C-alpha cells in the first residue's frame, strides 16, 4: 500500500526567498506536525510530503550541517516533495537551488531533482550521482545548462572543494520554467531495488551565475591538465616536462629495418608466402582473410588514428576564466594560438555547443615546444614513430601527420573527403551532417576532384595501405525505425532532390499505378505528384504492410550502390594499385554494408564495443566474402584528468589495458577481420577539441606527451601476442 506522510517544516517561508540568506530558507532537518486548524489566516509555510520515503530518527549535525536522515524505499519513484502551503515561490531573481545533503550509503546514489512550475509541463530536471562520503551542498542552476553549453561534452568531476565547502553541482539541467511561479521541489531516487538512505538539511536559493561559473573556473593549468586532481604522471613544472624523454628526443631517425620474422612492411615471413604484387592487397586463404604486404606476406594492421601534433587545440575565446596561466598571444607563443570559424550548424555534433568559435590555444604543441625547443616538431616525429613501433603498431591510421609517412617506417592510410555543392538527404541522425546525394551529377564531379587531390602525391607509394571515403556517414537514423531513416528522409525531401526523383522512379517502375502503391503501403495517394510534396509523410514499416520494408530496403541498397560505385570508379580510374578501404561505418544498415562489400576491397567499421562482433553482425558479414578493417575503437576512463570516458567507458586505467587486450584478441580470432586501429594517439583537451567538444581520456599519451605507462605496457603485450 502506498505510504504518504505530510509534515510542515518549522522554518522561515521560502515565499519571500530573494537573497539566499540564511533566514530565507527551508530546513529539511526540522519539522512539526501540520496544525489541525489555524485560527486565522497565516503566512504561507513550507511543507514536506514524503512519498514512499521514511523519515528516520532525529536530526544530526555533520561538519556543521544540520541533517535529517530519509530512507527512500523500493518503489517506482520514491520522492520527497517540498512546496508552499499556499501559493507559489517567486524565484525570478534567483540563479540556483542549494540543498545541504549527504549520502549515507557506501556507494554512489542517483538523485533526481525536479523543480515544478505552476503551469503543466513547466519544470526543470537534473540527475546527479551523489558519492558516498562527507556532506556537501548540492547546487542546481535554475535554468537549462550542460557541459556542452560550456563548450565540452563532459563536465568536471563532482563534487569539488570551493574553499572549505564541498560543492556538488548539477552540471546538466533540462527543461524550462517560469521562475516567478515555482510550485514544488521534488527530490527522488529512480526505482531503487533496495532502501537508499540520504540526509538532507537546509534548502535555499542564491542569486546570479557565480556557482555555475565557479565550477568551471581555473580548471586547466599551464600545461593543459586538470587542476583539481592528481594522478600518476601529472606534470607540475616545466622542468618535469622537459625531463620526461631523456635522450630519445634527440636521437636521429633510424632507417627502416625489418624485424626478424617480418618483412620491411611488417608482414610475417614465418607463414606461407602470398604472391608479391608490389602493393598492399587482400586475399582469402584457408577460410581466413589476410592483408598482404607488397612483398607478399600476411599482415594484420595494428594502427593508431590521429597521430598528429595539433590535437591539443581548444577554444579559449569567451571562457578565459577556465584557464590558468595562459601565455601571451605574442612572441614565441604566437604559433600556438589560432582562430577558427564557427562550426557547421547542420552537424548534430555542434548542437547546443557553446564557446565553439574564435581564438584557440594548442596545449599539446606548446608542451612539445617547451620540451624540445624550436625543433620540437622534428623531435616529436622521431620520438612518436619510435614509440609506435616499440609498442607493436605497424600502421598510421586516419588523420595522421602526413610528414610521418615520408620516413616509411609504417604503413599508412589516406582519407578522401568528398565535399562541394551537391544535394543532400537527412536520415534523421545527421551527427556529422546530412548524407550526400549520390544521384546528383555534381556529386560525381566532386568525387572526381576529391580523388584527384587525395592521390596526387601517394599513388605510387607502396607503403600506402589504401584509401577511405568520407567518415561515419549517416546511413541510418535513430530508434527502432532507424534503419529506414534514409528512405523516409529521401521521400521527405524537396521535389528537386535527385535522390527523391530516383526513388519515385523506382516505385513507379514497380507499381505502375499510384493506387497499387497506396494499397501496398496502406496510405492515401491520389497521384504520383503527391509524392513530390516536401515533407511527404513516409509511413513506418509494419507487419500489416510488409511491402513498405521491402521497398525501403531496395531503395537503401540502390542508394548505397550509387554512392560506393561512384567513389570506387573514381579511385580505380586514377589509382588502380591501392585498396579502397570503404567508408568507415559509424551507423550502418545491412544494405549499406552489402553495397560497400560489392564495390570496396575492404569494408571498414568504426566499431565501438567491448569486442568487434558486438559492433556489427559478424556472422552476416562473413557471408559477404570481403575482409573487414576495424578503423576506430577505444576504451576510456576518467582517472587521468580528462573528464570524458569516450564512447566505451571503463572504470579505471588498468581496465583500459585489459579491455584493449580483449578486443585485439577477439579481432585476430575473427577470420574476416584484417586489422584494428585505436582512436586516438593523444588525450583530448580537458575543455574539448575544436570539432565538437569531445574531451575524453582515450589516448596512448597525455596532453603533456607523457605515455600512460601501465596502459601502454598492456597495449604492447596485446599487440605482441597477435604475432604481427
């Protein structure tokens, strides 16, 4: 039976709470029973309703805070509701809600905070992980905000110390509200399976944005590191930065020397040889796909993406308060400053991202300069190639410094980025932008131009593994019907869309009459012209109308065929020697993968999961008779300074190494997989990279160029065990 208890707090009314002073507050640690019948009208008082929440014992004082214990019982949504006995609060001049509290459990407890307005649908919502330990003050901004609004994807760790106060800021708040009419504050835990005990005390508000800003103030030190944490390898002086490399920074580049049991490209000479073609190629033997080196030996591509020296760039304009000791934009530091324009608005990656243009500073390059002097870039290249080979890598992945390829120590890849003025289609998940329209004649022209430019200086280089085309195109949408997003998006386009006209032509060919299509899809369609309408409401496939899924599937294959055929023809026309490595699938459909397998030499997947087979259907893929290359994967944690954990998070640095070893072993064991490329070489900036604010600890080395030794040792051992 549902338990509801109502008590009225013996406290000063929040109705007049403007200043956030100690006298304008509610106190959840003190309460008295509701008066039976007041003799005369009284000033509104604050009342607390307990819904599946039990008040336990008497208040206690902890670290100067008066706190009352509340136990949230197992139920769908136990909550403590604070409201006025009559009327609403006027918080129109307030900036944040503050609640003194403590988690009495031995583990983190998820707390939800909902602030309700007087109008239906008006409320603010925050979800906070409350750590076990000392009491703290929870601060909830009274407006929507997020780390993205501050220019980064993940916010600083909470709680943090502000002087002697322990502050737990809700870095993400959703919704909107008329602060002049606040009805209630609800504190809850979502669906606990066991009793969860929390302590609450003073509840009040404060003016201004200072608490939100304070949480982000001074979070980056002079070397680009997080200021409020400590971890193994953190640099605390320029001398420590300079002393980390030893003689390695100044050693001359060594000539390429074949390791025993390997040819000069990294192919295994202890295995039966393949035919040498002078170029990298692929071949299937005894049920297993292999990459084959120019000298004719089996090669498993162990690569690293973004091996470049400019990975430390982060916007500083408008948020200079986040950075301590930024050098002057002049003299020897001037090369490490720059200015970029605003990110493209059509990309979902940029949605809601603040501080996303203007001046930036490159911490990584600046640290290299501090360490190695004016010839820092050459020193970095020598050191980095030596490291990668020592750590067991044999390939430079996408977006790596082109100068590194000139030493011919490692195989490398090239990316063909097709851009220009041509049509596009929305699949409903346009994270990097809308899909290119391959039916637009201008797309073929842009492809020709992009291919010509990309191959210009590398088409005769045997160290080139192959070419990628674009990256993580939006082949699918989101949600249960996401597979059909590109088909529905095509029909929703304008009549002038070449893709839409090609889809309509295919439907006309199959059905001949619009009434037949209408019957098959269960829709009303007066004429073929009705399909030309912008935002045509393309139906979702359902069991009653199987033709919808059949027609969408056929169109998705036709679309993908047109794209991959156009790109493949251009590549093979200008460079018949090197491999076409596919399109680096982020999201994909069976139709897109099958088309890629038909026109590409290798199908590439950015496969973020615990093991590759959980990122794509390995069983179905094996039937396509083409090799697969894992072109991105990683594991991140938040115990080395950077705030984000990446796409696939683990708990700590040790688990990063364990996860890497497990992933590589699974990739080598799959007879279709011919390589795996880690993303990426350097940790992302604490305050977010320029492109989209990503700020994860996913690197082999820190922003100070210091290797994460425990992780690197695990990587080296895992790479060694592959035999390549």
